[in-house]
C-alpha cells in the first residue's frame, strides 16, 4: 500500500519522505527522499517528525499469523510506537487500522459497533487507534486488501483474493475452510487514494473502508469463473477461522465522498495477467507471505 501512496504523492504538490526498514524488500528505488530506519529507533525518527506537517503511519506488523509469531514485537511496532508518535508529533496523522477489530459479529457493522478483536494483530491496532483519539488524526479501518499496489513493491499473496487467484491459476483447485465467513474487501489502490485525498482535510475520526462485503464461497466462485476447470473443494475443519464480519461505509461515503473504483473482477484480472505473463518466478517464495517470511528469522520466534 505504501507503494501506491508514494506513486500518487510523487505526482502531487507535496514534499515527501519515506522512512522504512525494508523488511520484505531488497531495495527502494522510487525517486523520493528515503531514510532507512526502524520506527522503534526513536532518535533516528524524531528529526523526520519535526520536518513533517503530516504523517502517514503505515508502520506495522501486519496480519494475525505474523503478529502471533512474536506478540512482543507486534506490540512494540503496532502499539507502543503509536503511543510515542502521539507524544512527539503535533501535526496531522493518517493511521491505517483494520476491520478485524470487529472480530466475529452478525449484521453490517458501523464505526460505533461493538469491538471484538480476536488476535494480537487486531488488539494492537485497536490500541493504536485509542492513542490517536484526541489528535488531529483520521483512522481508516481497512477491509481485506486485494490487487497490485504498484510496479516495484512485492505482491502480497497472503491476502485472500490474491491467494485464491494464484491457487486457481497454478493448482486449478481452491480449498475452502468453512466458506460462510464474510470479509469486507478493498482494492489497495482505493485505500491509497483515500489516504492521499485526506492528507490535509480537517476530517477526524474513524472510518470503515471497503468495496464489497463478500463471503468466501461467493469469492471462490468469482475467482473460479475467470479460469477454466477450477475445482472448489470444501474442507471440514475442527477449528474454522472465527472472524466473520461485514462493515458499513455510509460514514465514509457521506463525510469523505468515498467511492471505491476498483472491482473484485479487476483485482482478479490484474493478478491473473501478472501470473500468465510469467512475471513472478515462484509464488511459493516466502517473501510474498508475511508470516512465512518472518518465521525464517530467529528474532521472530517467540
């Protein structure tokens, strides 16, 4: 997502700096000011906060599995770093949270619905939200992202739509665990656009963002329809993924004029075309999956 935001900002009137630890990347080649750094290195980060009017805070250990590897690091990055940011920066803050703070609930949930985080990831993101309560901050609770962010950042293949598309292409088979669980889905470029559109706006508070609420059975069928002879196999599991939620975006539509433009089909097609043209050597490479990649390093073993 950072790649898509950077691309939009390169063509804007804003002066930008990227501060990043390149956790999953080998290099950063975009034509903008770049500082290699960890958000936990307060001394290094502080001068850059003093330079900025607006901070887009994307720094996070992302995903349930990745955070579960080492909850202490997840807390340091997702939670304590935000607490420190709030104490050391008085400008505008754009913060990306997650719709998984709702956990498992029926009905369409709005920003005032009960919160029920079921993972370290969701809990630490929610804690980050709370620190920003009295700041000039806008918080986006993102649905599950899909699609391609930009031309140089790695593709994430641990996101449900991207994963399903890759499996349909290579395996001709989709395994469904349960399948009735709902997720709100959002194209990564739509998420990037709303961040950039609200950089200097006065709007504050929490906003749900998604394109569509879809259950996994519908999504699997949608993906399969783009390929020939893909089998959908339902697998009974003793422990199904308990997250199940649908979210309303009425607040974002009304207050931000939020109108996501990339469809589910467009997301499937762009991943499919990337795979068909042979531009990814090995979809099973650990770097495309946060949890698998981080688990290769001893630091991440709890």
